[in-house]
């Protein structure tokens, strides 16, 4: 029987309804639980919200998550399993997450999302990636990693923290810890996204090319211009800017996942006491 690592969960909240019906409704947070939860409100960027949370965290291990993420009952157990594996293979790891991208060999992870189903597949050991998606990011306070406070808005901070880790010689990994991302898939991205792209390109030029789940950042900007052309087509020709919509009640996605994959019931519903088994 192992002793679970103390965890602080951090979530930037700008919509209480989404937060209440997803993150707060997560099975692993129901009843008495041992986790510190920091709700970050009224920050002008994700990086400022998250750096503030790093300062306020009472635990070394910090999990940053979107407000529309649902954590199954045994999610902390799967995180602990990955941590135990890394203690043997790479105790100085930099950043962990539930889904990430390699530079040239597609993504790694295990996430369920409405309209798209399961992204990725189950795997045994933490998988090395170049960047991690922002839906879940995990780091240790003691390693001194900080998000770039100059990065504007709420995009590309996953790539930023992974590059900050790489600069310190630390690696980033996707872990096999199934979570639900009740997100709306916007096929056409806002101006703020491209402001973040330009900032990351300037700051981390020495690491280019950088592959994220939403863009490939290069010196030539070829992929960015290709993406802008596709967005023009979607907006003005197909007139379709949404790929998948968010479900009102994130809890319903648990039942949806279990209906499609009955074997998932023990993963999604079991309470967090299973952490110690």
C-alpha cells in the first residue's frame, strides 16, 4: 500500500456554471478529499493566474486544469502510478500532462472529449513529448519552473512551460491518466491565439520547430499561414466555425463514456480512496 503524494489542483475560473458542472463535479472531489483546490479568478492571463497559484500552493505537486475538465474517481491513482514509474526512469522530470505532442510522430495521451470520443490510447509508461496540451499540466513547485508572465491571454502556456523545462534540461511527458475534456472545439481561433503564437516564436526561437496540439511553430510560419487559409474557408465558405460543442452537464459524459466503454466504469466512478490500493 503506497502513500499518495499530496496534490494541489489549480483551475482558472471565468464561468461558474462550467466550473460547477465539470471540474467541481469530478468524482475524485466528491465527499471528503485530501486535495487543496485553488480557484483563480480575474487574472488577465493564464500565466499570471498560474504563477500566483504556484506561490500559494501548500503542496509540491501541482495540477493545473481547465474548468471544463472532469477528473474520474481513480485519476489521482493513475497519476501516482506514473509518478512511481518516473521515480525509477526520470526523477528530475519537468512537466507532465494528459495529452501532448511529439515533434514529428503525432500525439500521446488518453482523453475523452464530446464529439470526438477517445483521443489517444492506453499506454504503460509515461511517453516523452515536446509539448503538452493545456487541459492538464502537472509540475513540482520545488523545481522552480514558472510560466512566462509576459505571455498574453490564455493560449500556448502549455508549450511555454515545456520549453521552460527543456531550457533547464528537464523532459516533458504525457501520462496515461484518463480524464474528460468537456470542451467546445473552435475551428476558427481568435486573434489572441495568434498573439500567443508570435510571442512563443520570439521567446523560444532556439527550440523551433515547436509542435503543439493546435499549431506548428516554425521560422517560416508556413503552417500558420496554411491554418489561416483554412480558417478563411471555414468562416466564409463553409460558414462553420465549431467542430464540437460542450455538453451542458459534464457528469453526463461519464455515463456516455461508460456506455461506449463499460470497462471504464471502475475508472470513472470509484472514489479517491482507491488511491491507496
